[in-house]
């Protein structure tokens, strides 16, 4: 599943785990598909969760590069927001929450806060809100 993905990590513990999973662990971040050291991993973590994180980072690498113009490692929720808005622009906040898996009966402002943090870090135009519809702003 992960055999063709090149992962860079400086951590010998993760290096050993990746080798056991058949991941190609490389010595240089410049030629890596995924820079594992930049991902915030909460442990303990199952093998399936670890594989999912690596695959997600790898599969969306081109989208993230297209939006930001270079490689960016984002927290999971911000990553989901960017990828979702890239694939499906001009959606309401409710639709965005539904698409990224926030349950409709949960009262939280996590998505709004993640949008705020993205705008704070990368400029207000990274995510635009026009007439209640959200989209990536500068692509």
C-alpha cells in the first residue's frame, strides 16, 4: 500500500516502523513525498491510522502545492478544509462541515477557527467567503 511512497524522517523509531511497513525511508527531505517529521502525530496510533495519514499527505501533495505554491504541512483539519474547498469550491460553511465529517448536531467552532488560522498564517485571500460561499481564493 505504501511501497511507492518516499518518506523522510530523522526519528529512528519511526524509521524502523516504516521499514516494517514497506515504506521507502529516504535520507533527504528534498526528494521525499512525505516529510514525516513535520506531521503532528498523536500516539498511540494504530497501523491503519498511520497508513491513512501517510496516504493522505501523499495523495493531496499536488493540491497543497497548487494552493500554496510550495510544500506545506498543515494540521489535519486545515488540510481537510483546503483539499475540500479545492475539490468543491463555492460551498456554505454547513456543506464544508458536512464534507469534512463534522457531525451536524455537534456545536463547535473548530472549522471556523481553522479557517481563521489559515487566513492568519497565509493571508485573508487564501479562503474567500463571497455571499456565504467559501472557496480557495488565489488559484
